[in-house]
């Protein structure tokens, strides 16, 4: 999966959550009101869909879709 495909997939999955309907790729999802539970829920859904896992602490330290794209892209390319 290319970075652009991954970005599109993550954006769609984030926007499916009511609190994230207007998120853009560089928005900090904690600033939008997301909780750590929302983040973990998204993480589980995303990892099931793309077949790659990243530690939660890494994702929490990169609270934007572009941050997650970077973290997952590294994992996918290993």
C-alpha cells in the first residue's frame, strides 16, 4: 500500500467517527476532542484493515493522520 493510499484509508476511517468528521491530515486529533479510547479504537480498526501494527505509544506521540501514515509506512516497508 502506497503512502497516498494509506493516507486516504486513514482519512476515511477517522472521518467515520462522529468527533472526527472534519479532520484533515495535519490536524491534531486530541485538539479536536478525541480521547485515548477513540484513538485505540481507530488503531485496532486500522491495523485489522491494513495488516500492520504499530505500538500505541508511537501513535499517541504522533497525533495526526500524517503522523500515523509515517509510522505505519515504516512498519509496512520492513
